[in-house]
């Protein structure tokens, strides 16, 4: 009886082996979703290397428009590279983390990308405070990071893993002051600045350069979200300046312009990249007509590269790209070029970013200096007929 059972089990085992062999046939194993090409006969298709690109910025909260623009710009660059198979055998993946514009949450976001997601490179932070929070983390983890919009003076000093492709507050304000004196012929200035890191940095640089070339008659401060600027404007008006440099953001700048006009203060308004928003014109209307400010991008540039980006952005997101989106796109493209030239490992990407020279970005030719800071020309825009026009 036992022998019969053993024989029966043996037959069943043999049948199962034959069936399995018949089902397997001569099928080749399937390759990955992003298969770089057909395999040679009898060989498996090579798998693609996944390079993880992190992004840190405020995707919610009061500064969400900035972070969303940066994420959108990086997304366009990543999609382009993948769709065009720009880096053979490499697929890029975007990992975006929301900082909510908060210092501690930004630090947590950088930590998560470095330790849990194990990204190869990070684009961010968006705000200077975010990049300051993440700086020690990415240096310890040795993850190269390039910020498209953190403008604080000296941000990259002493950190070989932190770069940026935007101009510092100091460079913007100094170049604008020089332009105002040498090109516009202005000689008497007043300064109104928002009392935060951004406003103070702009104020200090503009005051130093303008003071060396002409006269700074008054320096007045205000706070974020202030509504009434008449006391400061009254003090300034008594000194009869030719121009007011507003070191702040578009909302307050538009209200300052309105109140200056109401008081009959006829001066040239000057500003930095915080002016660059359609909201400046929406709120300020005629009062901001003629205002001149520095910027890192101009969507009206007619060059094919710029218009290709603008059209792609409009198609994907149904809105006009701003400076944050454009600089983020360029930052991601710098990363892609670094991968092409050096390799996919974080240290190779760091070397590639550090060696960036005359990168032809949509925000202008960009080089990275030995301290990780950017070298490029400042664009100067002017409000003319309710629109932004480039004048330099």
C-alpha cells in the first residue's frame, strides 16, 4: 500500500515539472518600465538607474505660491529629461517636501529627503531661512543642494554642498543703485525697508553703494503686513529725494506707491525682485507705473528657449511662469548637466554643479564660483503700460 502511494506521488511530481516547463517555454524576462533598448538575444534588458531629485519649499501657507512655482519649474525639467531620454539609462524622480515656510519643518524636510528617501540631490530651499535650516543637514549627509531663490547674503559660504543659481540681495541692490546713478542720472535717494532679513540685506547694500556714488537722505523701516506708510513718507517728503528704494515685497510696495501718490510725492520708485508679481500692478495700478526693479527672469524675453519654457508652463499649469519657476527650471537643468558630465552619485553631482560655467539658462548665462554662489547679470525691469518690460 505504501509503495503505491509513493509511486503515485512520484508521477504527480513529474507531471507538475513538465507542466511548469511547458508554461515557461522560451519567454524572455521582461525589462523595466523605462527600458533603454532591446536586449541582445538570450540577455536581460539592462535596468535604468533611478536618480532621486528632492525639493524643499513652502507648498502650503503664506508663501505657497513661491514653493509651488519652484516645484513646477523642477517638474518641467525632470519631465523633459525623461521624455527625451537625455541621460541614457537614467530615470529622474522628483520628491517634493512641504516646509510650510517654517524653519523647523524645513529642517525636517531636508532630513527626510537625505535619510529616508536617500535622494541624490536637492533643489531648494525656496526661502533663505529654509536653506539656512537645511545647510548643516545636507553638509553632514553630503547631499548636493542648489537653491533657485534663497538670496540671503553669504548663504553658501563654508558649505561645499550648498549652491544657488539666484543673485544675492547684496548684488541686486548694489547693481540697481549703480544703474540708478549712472544710467538714470539720480543723485538723491530715500530708502524704505521691511524689517526682516530680506529687507535689511537689501537696505544695507543699496545704502552703501548709493551713498558712495550719490546721497542717501533718509532711511525708514516698516513691518511686514503694515498698511499705513504715511508717517515714513511724510518724513521722506520733507527731504525732497528724487527716488525711493523700497526694500520689500510687492504688496507693501504697491501700497507705498499709492500713498506716495496721494501725498503728491513725485519720485522714481525702485525695488528688488520682491516686486516681481502681477499683484504689484493689480494693487498699485497707476501708482506703480514707471517703477523700476531687479529680477532674475522676464517671461517676455523673445528668445526661443524662454518662450518654449513659457509655453510649456502655460500648457501644464494654466498660468504665466514667474521668476521662481524659471530659476527652479534652470537649477534642475544645472543638476541634469552635472549628471551628464560627472555621473549619478551625489559626490559626482556635487562636482558637476561646482564646475558650472556659462550655463545657458533661461534666466541668463550662469556660472558657479568657488564659494557656491552664482555669477550672472541682473535683469532690470520697468512697469510700462501696466506690464513688465525689460530695460536691461
